[in-house]
């Protein structure tokens, strides 16, 4: 028996040494493989573009069109690229209701499809396109106008160079982009919408960002050490000066919830460490951050950015010219306008961004969850007026 | 008996401290996997365009100066709202001439030549900040490769008025040069992809790293500017900002190439400076951190974890020495040796696994799964770093006792030259032009064959 124990020990030691050696052997082999080859490649040329998916598809189509094709008839040729089939159609095409196609389509004219059609792959249209109600698409890029009738479902993205219309209750899985105008029907949904003009159906083309005569008379609140020490003007505006702390020369912090009862013209950046309720008719010339919910009253003008750790509600008839960014939900009230003279605006919600009727912006509506245009039922439930019904 | 008591104390200290850090590694790695990012600044990229000044401090940077300036003049930021201040900080080589050349050719580039005054990065930044016209300052070290959208990505978080500083992610480009560089690549990935992002997700303070980052001028002024006395002015600024009520944002997607040390001596000097600077910040800021009303308890705990992190190296060495003393001691001790030894060995398994777990998660998130095979070699890096940090901190504390300074500011050695070994796929000395801007600010790709 005694001579068995050393053998066991030796075996154990060999096994241990072997495992120890193995990890360094694998490490050394891996090092020899990557030596001289950059392993942590990043895209140094990365530029964020809202219509990246569509541009990428257009580039690929351009390459595919250089490949040899099989002529099917005088209007159509087929290109095979690996397992992909690309059908190139000269002139326009019209699909009857209920038709189905699982090939990539390149249409060199107008494209129309009837109700209930199903397209399993991407489509590039070099004219205008109209999609019938209840159709199902993968993705579509259009070099013209694109109209989706009601209840169309798009799995990924839509892009066009003209006017893009999302009909009632249309659903797009990811991005909707246009270099022209995007019109949104009631109940339409998408991951994001980006265009020089994004508007609900009834938008009259106005941006309406001018102040009213009443706003010109609003008391201006600019925080400074002297103004806070003087107390009167700040307290009259509804602030508790004990809760105000200077962050920097142009920013102040308010410790606690802030609820103002009379409108004001805010001229200093403000960080509210609670929720923030602002009354109707305010003019916000500087950025506001609220850790809690941020509610901006109706007919307010927001020239600064609005940031919230929770939800943001922009009241009816408000205008904004900066960024709106909430970790939770964002609701843009009826008649909201988002326009900026020298750039674009963005409203982003970490969860859901809900758009009421008659909203128009220049820029982007986006959400971590979904951008949803208020449905007809929801509008009615809110006591929508008869004029709202014509929004559709 | 006293020696044994001291040994038991240090062994216990080592076990407690290192176990706490091990738990922290696990928490961060798991939170990085599980928690959603609190705010996706990428969706705001390009919509917030404040007047911005990019500061590039350079001391004897002729090897790399042209690359960084070329990258910056090619960025896609609105030219009317951008200036680049290239700071020639007492250079003795051609750095000044290269800067002047760019200033003559590009109106957005301004040259600042410093031939006197205090040396070091913070002093150079202090002087440049006085001349900057932007409301936001972005900082890049001379050996970095900012991509065309980097400025837009880094300024986006400043749309939030409570953000005082922003940090992007650095990714080493020379990880294929030496084993050390490859290991430092893993370490950086864990630090940014897991550590910084997890800290941001948890509402803690990501660290402003002094490069590939930015600071709001009003925030900087509110804390009396750069600390020219600090060896790690970035860490110092991070904590002074949060003590004042500002927040630091982290943008993981704002990735920028950097160069990591390829040789052990260069690495030793780099980490010695970091260790000294961090620990110096700890000594200056701990009373303010403890008494702060703007920080939550969790933020305070995390701040101490960050500032004390380099102290773990000498504590570990003391723990090793203590365990040796206890092991060879013939006497019986108040604490059973076996239990202590088991705990310590347990830490070695547990602690290393925690670090390795974090490195592995980072590699996984980066899509570089096979890089985890290099991790056993990280032991070499671990022992080298432990030794370098301990030596630096010994010098630091001896300096405090004898009234002399610790290690001085050391500029990390550059391993490449202008236009050479650049990571751009086209092999040119300039970043590829991928886009053109049309009406209404919409970008379109112009690269073919992609």
C-alpha cells in the first residue's frame, strides 16, 4: 500500500502541471495567431446616419446590378447572387391583391400592390410606390413618393426621397426616413421617424414658433448670486430660494420638486432634483433637467433642451427648438411644433413616445420602445373635437 | 507575539479588501450584462451642436502630431462652431512647426506655444482653457485617432444641463505588437466596456479620463479649473465635479483608438504615475467625499473604491508577506492559520476569477471571444503592475514623510510616427471620407464598394 500513494501523488501532479501548461499553451498559441494582426478593430470612419439601412441597401443593389442577369421577358430579368434572387423589372409593376413574392425586387418605375400582399424581401422602387391595405413588407426604399394604406406592417425599415405617408395603424419595426416629408396617420407606429418634416396628417404647414404678446410681458428669471440673495423676484416666481444651489455660471440646481403656478421666462439652465411642473404659457430659453417627471404646460415655448429621468409631457400647442430626452415616456401634446432655424430637433423617449394630433417637427422622433401616433379611439377617449376627426 | 499580531492584521486586511474588490468586479460584470443603458446619447448625436473647443496638448509629439490634427480637421462637426487649440507645450522637436503648418492651412486650428511656465498636461490645459472660446472643451492626447463623428458623439450628452463632463471609450490599436499591448487591450476593454458602462448604468460616476472626453467650461470654472499640482488631473477633476453637483456621462460608442505601452518599462512608468495621482487625489478629497451632500451613499462607496484601487497592490504584498510569516511561525496564533490560509487561497481563486470574469465579459461584448484565451498570461501583467504600483506608492509615502515629491509627470512613450501603422483600412495617412452633407444636414455615404 505505501508505494501506491506516491503514484497517486505523481499522477495528480502530472495532471495539475498538464492543466497549468495547457492554459499557457493555449494562450501562447492565441498570441501567435493575433501577433501582427489588429484584433480590436473599430470603425474609425463611423458616422451615424438615420437612413443607414436604406443607403446600405441601395449600394448593394448598385453592385448587384453589375452582375450577369438572366432575361425572363422583355420587362424582367433575374440576377442570382448566392442564395438570393433579385428580380429587376423595367417600367412599373402592379401586384394584384393577395399576391406574394419572396425575391428581392428592383422596380425601375412605379410600384403598386393591392390589399393583403406579402413581400418577404427588400424592395427598391425608382418611381413612386403605393402599398395596399393590410400588406406585409420586409423593407422598402423608394426614389419618389411612398404611400402606405391602412394596417400595413413593415418588418424593418422604410425610406423614400419624396413624401412618405404612413396610413392609419401602420406599423414599422425600425426606422422610417425620408429626405422630404413623413406624414403620420392615426395609430401609426415605428421605431423612429426622421425627415426634414415629420407631421401628422392634418398639419397645415405652419411652424408657429413666435411668441404671443402676453409672453413678451413675462417676468424673466435669470438666477445669479445677487438675484437669489435679493430673493423677491425668485420667490415671486414660485421658487424656494433655500433649495437653489449654484452649479456653474450658467446653471443652477433646485433640490426637490418644483411646481410653478404662474408662467415665467426662464433664462438660466436649471437642474431639478425631483419632478417639475411648469404652468401654461412659459418661455424656456435655457435647458431644463428634471430627475422626476417634467410637465410643460400648454402653449409654452421651449428654446432649450428638456431632459428627464422619467417622463416628459409637452402641453397642447407647445413649441420646442431643442432636444427632448426622457428615460421613460414622452408625450407631445396636440398642436406641438418642433422647429429650429439652423438645424433639426429631436424628441427621444427611452420607452414610448406618444404623438397626439396635429404635431409637426423638423428632425427626428425616436424611442427605445416605439413612437406611436395617438389612435382615433384614444383621441376620442380624450374628448377629441370634431376637427380632430379630419386629422385622418 | 507582536509580529504575529501584525501579520494576522495584514493578512485579514488583505483578505477583506481584496474580497470587496472581487465582489465589485462581479457586480459590475453582471450589471453590465443585465442592465439597460440609462440614456442613449447616440440618438442625440448630431442634434446638439454647442460651440466646441478641442484641446490637444503636445509635448515633443512630432511623431504623431500631424495625424491627430488631420483627423480633427476632417471631422464632420459644423466648422462655424468648432475650434482646435493645438498646444505646443515646451517641445524641443518639430511639434511647433507641424502645429503652425496646420494653423496656417486650416482656419479652425489655432496654435498655442508655451515656452515658459509650469510644465505638465494640466498646466498646458489651464493656459489653453483661458484662450478657448467654446462652451464645451474636448480633450485628445496627441496619439489618439478621433473618427469623423467623434466630436458630435462626445458633445451630445452636454445637452443635459447637469452633465459636467463626458467620457468616451479608448481602444488600443497596437494590441498586435507585443504580448503586453495585447494584455493591456484586454484590461482596457474590461475597464471601459464593463467598468465604466456598468458604473454609468448603476447611476455611479464614470471616470473622466482626460482624453477622448470633454468638460463643460462653466462646470470647469465652478471647480476652479484644472489642478496643475495633480499627476492625474482627470481623476482629480472627476471628483471635484461630482462633489460640486455635476454628473459625468459615459458614451461607450464614442470609440477612439489609442496607443498602449508596448514595453514593460513604459508600462511601469505609466502605471506609477496613475497610482501616485490617484492616491494623491484620495488624500486630498476623502474628507470632502465623506461629508458631501451631493453624493449618495453608493456613490461615495464607489468613489472610495476608485480612489483606493491602487492601494490594493501594496496591501496584497503585505498579505503575502504576512501569510509567509504565519506559515513559518512555530507558535500557535489567535486566528487558526489553516482557516486564514484557506480564506486567502480562496481569495486567490475567487478574486482572480472575478477579474477574469470581467475581462471575459468585456471580450464577449466586444465580439472578441478568442481573446479570453490570453487571460492566463494576464498573471504576468498582474505581477508586474503590483510591483510597479507598490514601488510608486512607497516612493509617494516616503516622499510625504521626508517632504520630497513623488514621481514627476511622465509622458508615455509613443511607438509610432505620423501616417505610419495607422488603423485606417485604406492605409492612407488620413481617415477615409465616408459621407457628404446635403441640405438640412442629412448625410449620405460617398464610399464605394462597401
